[in-house]
C-alpha cells in the first residue's frame, strides 16, 4: 500500500459514496433474490398443469356421480313421512332414557357390591365378566 499514491479527502468521500451506493444496491438485489426464492418455493409447491388436469378430471367424475346419486334420491318414492320420522325419534329418546336408567341401576348395584369386595373394581369386572360401555368406546347419544 505504500507504493500506491495517497488519496485525497475528495477521492475518499467519493469512494465512500460509491461504497454506500453499492451497498444499497447489494441489499436491494438480496431482497429481490429473497422474493424470487419465495416465489419459486410457492411455484414448486403448487400443482403442475398435468396434475391439475388429472385432479380436475377426478373432481368432475366425483361431481357427476354425486349428481347421479342426488337424482336417484330425489326420484325415490319411498320417502320417510314426518310422522314416521317423529315416531323413530321418540323411540330413540325412549330407548336412550331406558339405557341411562339401566346403566345407573347397574352402576349403583356394582358400587354396592364393591364396597365389601377386597380387590379392585377392574379385577372384579374381569372375574365376573362385566363389559362396560367404556370398554367398547360406546357413548350415549345426546
């Protein structure tokens, strides 16, 4: 560096200005590059034209089959009357009420037995062979 001539203050300020301008240009280019990379990532993750055409064709087939099914349902003559529907709903309510009542009675009876039983509830159920609703993941309808 000693062999190079010394730069004047004007030249140094000019070089500093040039450095600042080039730094700003680099930052702008880096930002542009990040935006383009994000756009490329989005485009790479989206479907291609052949895939989109295949998907569209499958959806059209599904739509046609659902339309056909809807027409069959609309043209069916064995619709359920409101009276039949109400009868079925009332029967379901009755059976659910009875289910709750019987479950409560059985639970109370088993709890009374378990008060004097020396082993755990689980062991008692296994010995007697009792299967609960929870064992079969069954819940009462609301």
